């Protein structure tokens, strides 16, 4: 697409049913997500307008369900984020490519030949099966990643599978699945990796990262690295817990809980903590950015947050509808991702216990949920050592 014409993007958006006003509003939401003021909206709009070929982007698929591709594609009625993403980049996306066979491989290879592209990687890195998984055109998934990663300016690992193996690496992890950054570390490849967990990834986050690294130049200046937490996640997305921004938080504070689905408490929209909500230990801005054109998100739709924005969320979080009151605190000092997730969950559980005691002591639970009853229910429902 030629981008010399400043109105080109508006024509393109109009053809897809997106007005200039919708687009500018969307640029405003990206600015907010990136922690920038509204003054940056014209800059972001102009950057998107001229930016489509600043750096090519290529989307490769590892071992996963392709749910992240689905989240992005929304083929029947794509939202502004999806359309902008399509305009912005994606010279090649493995699972949606119109080209097939040799042509598709050649399109990917053409991108790999010019260093400096953005590699978007969905799915886990599958080291099992003697490295033979995900073979396309005679090239294994491991070979493809090792070939694509060194020349990339940055890698965006989308979805929890790409971040740490996700559900693919759930015990007993027969595929020996792991995350992109962990695998590249093993191989001594030091391309910067931005991690965007959750299952699936939120398309708005992918666009925000592309705008940040691709168009606002934070990759060149190295500023993007300062915006990442110790797990490589952008702090502006993963800096607060679900619980911090949850609209049911008032019910939590007042001790109004759902203990069983199908009850009056559920109909009243009470807090879902006793039925397994991992919102207190899960760091993402899902309640703010929401999903599906900002229509709703998990807790608003009536489901406890199952913690998919955390590391090792399947093994730590399952069974998903159980409360994690008894999570043991692992040894402090071990920095393996599964241990970190366990520590976070354990600290959150400990914090909530203290919080509950405090609420009871100050009488703030009067008229709300009785914690003794809650404990008894948990005893019946939970397997010993939640998370096992
Ligand atoms: S425990 Fe879950 S449902 Fe309850 S307030 Fe926190 S995030 Fe919301
Ligand atoms: S609310 Fe929780 S379960 Fe839902 S997408 Fe966000 S992190 Fe995942």
C-alpha cells in the first residue's frame, strides 16, 4: 500500500466501514494504553498512516490452538484494532496466508533476508518429539524460529503459549513446550522479546506494541526495554491486577461473594473469588481494555478470571473454579517462571487472608459473607494443596 498520500489510510478505513472519527478515537485509546496524553493522538494517527512499511512484520505459528490468530482475525466483523493491524504490517501470517506451499515459504524467506523486521510469534516452542514438531516444507518449528529470530529487530511473543509454553506445557508437558524468550536464551540468541501473555492475546495490545516499537521509535532508542517488567511484559498493560480495576471489587470489600453458580448471589453479580477468581494475583488490564470491540471481558461475562495473564497459569491455576486459599509459598529466591507465579499467587492468597481477617475484625463483613462458612465450603470443594 502506498502511504505518500496522507488520506490513504482514511480511504482504506472507510472501505472497511471505519470512520475518521472512529479511527481517531481508537488512536486515543492506544495513547491511553501507552500512558501517553491525548496530545499524542495526531502523532499516532500520522505514524499509523505512514508506518505500514517502515518495518515489515511477519507472524509465525508455534504449537498452539491458533486462538490468538482467531482473536486478531475476527473475519466476520473486524474491529478497528484488527484493521489497523492489517494495515500496519503483517507481510506474512502463516495460518491466514493466501499463498500456499512454495509461494508462502518464499514470501516468508523474502522477509527474513532483510534484517530489521518485527517477528510476531504465536504458540509454544515445542522441543519434544526429537525436535520434529511443526515441520513445514521440510523445516521444523525449531529451525524456523532459529532462522527467523536473529535478524528480527524485535520479537513480540503473543499469547501465553509463546510467552512460557501456556496450556501446551501443562504437566506432564509431553511436547516439552516452552516460551520463545526461554528457548532463545538457551540458544544464545539475544533479540529483544516483548511478552504479551493471556489466552488468547488481546488484539489491542498487539497494535499498541507495534505502534510503540514500530512507529514511535522506542525500539531504536531502547526505551521499550525500560517499559518492560522482569518477565518482558509491558508495564503499561501488565502493571496492575485485574482485582485493582474489577467492577465487582466493591462486593469483595463488602464480603458479598458467589459460592456456587446458579445462585442468587451469582445473579446479583457478587465477587467470584470463592469460585476461583484469580483476579487478585493476575496482572493485566483486561477490565479496562476489555475484549471484542470492548464489549465485555471474563468477569463481566460472569466467569472468574482464570489467570491466563500469569506465567504457568494452567498448572498453578487449575482446577480453575477452586479458590487458592491454601497455596503454599515456594522457596523465595528461585526465579523460575513457575515458581515466580507460585510466589505471586501465594503472596496474593496470604494478602487476601490478612485482608479478610482485617475486614472481620473491623466488622466490615457484617451483612456480607461469613468467612467461616466460606472456609467450610472450601474444605469440601478444594483438593488439598490448591493448584496441584
Ligand atoms: S476476586 Fe475477582 S471478581 Fe472478585 S473483585 Fe477481585 S477480580 Fe473481581
Ligand atoms: S480476565 Fe483473566 S482469564 Fe480473562 S483474559 Fe484477562 S487474565 Fe485471562
